[in-house]
């Protein structure tokens, strides 16, 4: 049994936990290669384990950020945060959640320090930790509930006007159970081609703020 793909027989029996090997992850991501290299494209892994898919998505995104922005540290920091904020995961087991968050954070930190050595922005790192704690959650993607039995909430982080970002919180159930025949759950909008489009409504919106001040909004009412 490949130890890298499992943690214990008990976890396999109780939770069906077998991690996806890297070569399969790479092959699957190659099917949507363009999206994996687009800095702000959003990815959700509903059974993320300890982050095998998420780390590979982040690797591709950060490679794109580095190619485009490494000559300017500020631009690299801003776009790295956007890349990280676009990655989401749900996982049943708490130790996997903690490990996935840490793997993504450590992966970014290693690349960041390699590029800028002693010019590290701690405020950036704090905001990245803050985002990962909200984007990778312990819960059940089938029931749409978190570890406390409450609705899973995901923040949408949208880049606005260069250095600004806006956070909007959504219930995962509204996103996953999209149904245009139930307009009471969704606002009606019209696309460019004139078709009626329904989209889930946020349960909370935050003011636009600097991308390094996202943590300050946590208790905004």
C-alpha cells in the first residue's frame, strides 16, 4: 500500500480516504490547462483531503504570477494573493484541513522568500493565512454543512481597481444547488446576449478595501 496515498487502514474503512496521486492530478489539470494558469480563475475541491489538487493548482497559478510580475514585488504580492484567494476546498477531517492550509501557505512562502529574500511583507502573509482559513473549510460537501452543522459559507474575493478587493460571502448550498426554476433564491439578471440569468445572492457584502486590509473587515457588520 502506498503510504503517500493513505494515512491508515482505519481512515480508509471509516472515510474512504485515499489521496489522488500526483500524476493523475496533473493529467486532470491538463484538461483545463488554460484555467489553471489564469490567476483569478476559481477552483473548488469538494473533498480536498490534505490538498493534493489544491497545491498543484496553486503551483500553476504562482508560476504564472512569477512569469508576469516577479520584477515588481508589489505586483507579485497583489497577484499572488488573488491567486490564493481563488482556491477553495471542503474536507471532512480536521487534520487534513489543517494540513491543506499549511501546505498551500508554506508553498507560497517558499517561493516568495526565494524571490525577495529579506524583503518579506508580514502583512501579506497574515492576510494569506486569513484567506486560507476561510477558503478551506471542514465540512461535508454533500450536506452543505460545516463541522458545527451550520451552512458552509465561502467568501468571494474580487479584485477591483488594482490594489482594491471586495469580499462577498455566499452559502455553498446556494452555489451547489443552482436551479433557475427557483428564482426566489436568486436575483434575475440579463446577459449580453439577452438571456435571463439567475445567480446566487450573497448573504453579506463588505466594503471595497486595500488587499492588505482584508483581515480588518472580519467583524464589520
